[in-house]
C-alpha cells in the first residue's frame, strides 16, 4: 500500500514538473522576441547606442540581428551581425574637414545626402538583408536614421512595427510622430542651447526652422525615388508619407540636461547616454598599465571620433598638436587610425579603436581633447571629465559652445589652431579646478533619472512589441498638414460663419425695418406730396 502511494506521488510530481516546464517554455517564448536592426550609416559612433541596446535585449533573451557596417568582435549569445561594407561612404568628406576644407553645411548638404543615400540604398539591396526579409519573421524593426528617411519602409519589408533610432538632438529631421516643435521656446540644435531666448534669438530660431523645412522638402524630393524603387506601391507597400506616419516609437540619444526642456509625446523618448556603461569593460593590459602609471599628473585623451581620422590632419595642425603634447607632463592617449604615428612623442599611446568609455572613467584621466560630437560630450559629462573642444562640422560647434557656457571646458577653432593657443587652453583647463568641479556637478544632473538610459530603451522596445506596434500612442497631429496644425482652416471657417451670420442679421434687420416702418413712411410721403400740390 505504501509503495502504491509512493508511485502515485511520483507520478503527480512528474506531471506537475512537466506542466511547470511547459508553462515556463510558453512564457519564455512569449517574452522572447525576434528583433532586427537596420543601421545603414557609415558613422560608427551613431551605431554604438543601437549596439548597446541590442546587446542588452540579447542578454534578456531576445533574438537580435544587426545589419550594419560595424559587426561586434565578440557578440553575445542571441546577437547576430550581418555585415554590409559601407563604412567608407563619408571618407572623402571627413578627409576634407581634417585638411581644413569648407565646413559650410549648406554647401556640403548635396554631397552628404548623396553619400548617405548611396550607403542606405546599397544596404536595402544587399542580398543578406533581402534574404532575411524573405526567409525570416521579426517582431520589431529598429531603424537607424541619418539623412536617409526612405529606409522607413524597412518595417513593412519585415512585416513588423517600426522604431526609429536617432543619435542627435530632436529636430524636424526625425519628427515623424507629430511632436510639437514649439519654435517660440525651443531653440533649434543649429542655434545652440539658449534658455531663455532673446527676441532676436527667436527671430533666428524662426528662420532656422523655416530653412530646415525647405531643406526637408528638398530631402524628400531627393529620397522619394529611392523609396518608390525599394518599396513600390504595386507590391503593396504604403506611400512614402504614410510610411513616415506609421512609426511606432522614436528613440533619441540625448537628455534634457544637455539641451533645454522641451515637450515630448509619449512615443518620442530620450535615451541620452544609452551607449555609456556605468561599469566599463576591462581595458587591454597595456592601456590599463599606461593609465595606471600616469601618477599625480594624470593623462589626457585625444579623439576626433569615429568619422574623422587623425592621420588626415593637415600637417601644420598635426604639428601644433604634437608640439603641445611635447610640452606636457601628462601622458597622452590618442585615437590614431594607423599602426604608426610619425614623430610620435615618447609620452603618447596610440590605438586605432580605443575604449573611450573606459578611458574617460579612469581616475587618472584629467582632460579630454575632442571634436565635440554629441556622444563624446555625453560620455565626458557622465564621467565628470572637462574638455577642450576642437569642433569640425555639424552640431559640434553648438555642442562645444554649450560646454563653454556651462563652464566645464574651452574651445579652440580648427582654423585658428596653433601650438601656443592650444597649449594655453589645455594648461588653463588642467590647472583651474573649476572646470572639473563644474562638470562633476553636471554629471550629477545627467545621471539623476528614474530609470537608466539603457533600461528606458529596453522598456519601450518591449512595450511596442507587447502591444503589437502600440497604435494607441499615435498622435493625430501627425496626420494634419501645416494649415490644419495652425488651425487656419478652423479660423477660416469661424470667420466665414461669422460673416454669414452678420450678413443674415443685417438682411433680417432691413426686412423687419421695412415691415414695421415701411407703410408709415409711404403714408407720410403721400401726405407731403398732397400738401405741395
């Protein structure tokens, strides 16, 4: 009898265990999603944030696929890279910058657009991406945007909701969800962060936003053929404008402490610093030893980002920087894209790709000499490192100007860069503790959030997946044209109605007047005529 009871208990336990296992498998499958990210840009720094987000999603059990020019050296489990060779798309443009060529973005826009469009079009037509779209089903498409709006059709290609990733401050270039622009109170990124704006700032801001609308119209004109060739209507794809309005979510790699407060819709989410690791990965041993041995004098980090190659620096500018370095007591780490550096000073460590996050987090790092890209500025702020900015193009002038305004760095114009000028500025930031104190205060503001940038990004990606594109987040303002948004049609209607009412009142008044007083006036006129007769 006892043995029979044990058999029954054993069977019950096995049945319960199998049921629990099956339940866990079902739950795990429900919570796990297949996510594809298409990032058709030649700018590695733009891709870093998306890579960090995908790695975290992979760690949480999702299957992720990254289509880009920058595969990871050691991808984690559940992370798959699909390499597209477009990394040199901007090389000639960046080389011109380092040689002191024109940085007039208006003149360079057609060239930048052409390079971006060619790289994005090559990605869309790559055999690898088309095979993924043909053979696999995904739950969400994350799309990297940089002057390539026609790639918006990727979500339709993979038959899933679309999330956009933008590695800059929010502007009309990414506002496809209808977020209010608030031109009167929110400065455009090309104006710089001004809070409050003066009257003439608002005039300039209005003009800049107007120019942006013209440029976006031009960009639409250039991109529409690319969209229609890759996502033709005869194959069931939405129109270009409908596709832009069908975005589920926009992730912006910025934070309001870097800019000014501005209104955001629920599906326009700030994830500033998403690429920053609170606990950076260990550095290579030789680099770690170089930084550890810097002593009290510390070390300086020089990097012009992922697009600008230091080896392309104009000779006189390179000589100026090298001359400044030779006069330093500090050790210097320089992101240098060649195996060797001509006339390299003895206190310089070079590397083609260096762990910027980990370097900036090292306690011996005293100063960061940077081009002023948003990612670099964010990482310097997060780790409390003052900067000397040498802005080159785009939003970098505004980024560095904001740092100078906030008091945690100084700027040197590339055109005016000489050894004495650069040396003086570097020494000023190194010697005066106010720069470090100021940036450490900014770091506290930047880090003080209810949820970290990476956790925020993961939450909203999973939110869109859970709610099948989250159509309830769609703002109806995104469907209105400029006249409707400004209520011009409503005002015209109200004025028209008031005019009609006015005319009706006047007409009725005249009729009433005639009805009430018209007969008396006729009798009076008749009497007057009889008297005269």
